[in-house]
C-alpha cells in the first residue's frame, strides 16, 4: 500500500523548493508522517508544495497512490487553502474523521481545537485526508488514519 504525502507550505517551498524528503526542508511534521507510515509497514512518497488551490488539486488528481495525506494549509490565514482546494473534489465525505480529530485535539489543546479544519473524503476512489501542519496534529491524524485505513479502503472498493 502506498500513501502520497503532500505537505502544503509556501514558506518552506520558497525556502527549499522541491525536495526529495522532509529532512531536506526541516519538515518535522512530514518526517513524523513518513516515520509512522514506515512503522506501519506501508510505503510513502513525499512532495513539498506551495499553498494554493491549483498545486493541491493537481497533486491529488495526479496521485496514483492508494491514499493521500495532505499536511498543512488547513488554518485560517489567507494562504491556507487546502480545504478550499480539496473539498470540492470529494465524491463522498468522511465527517467522522474531522469530528474525531477535533474531539481528540480537545484533550491536547483545549478549546483551541475549534480552529482545526481537518477533514477527509474520497476522490477518484481513494481516501484523501487533510491534516493541520503542526507535528502534534500530524501525529494524531496519522494515528487515526493508520488505525482505519484498511477498513476505509475495503469499503471504497465495494
């Protein structure tokens, strides 16, 4: 099973450009995600992207992976466009992912959890997960994803 990991960060992309891995971009969240995928015995591919609707839509559309994880760009600033880029592509939504993410975040960050726009859905028969860019959010999101990914894929394929 292969997961494409897209990290949306204009500042990192401007500083480092396209890189081969999170270590080349001082990307702790990306590194956390890849390590968790590797620990689960799965394969991953990493891409650093600038924030923006078109780069994210193109990356999701071009992905031939079994699942996609997008980290970053889910905040409230004018450059945070991950949700706006990806949600219109959803053929089906997985509202439980965002709900559980916020519930679990409440335990860690208190009522600041209302700021997260973590979400997930299905695009062209594959699950796409959108996570906030902090290392703790990346870890929490991957715990949820890895716990249910096989089950999600089974249902999508039916």
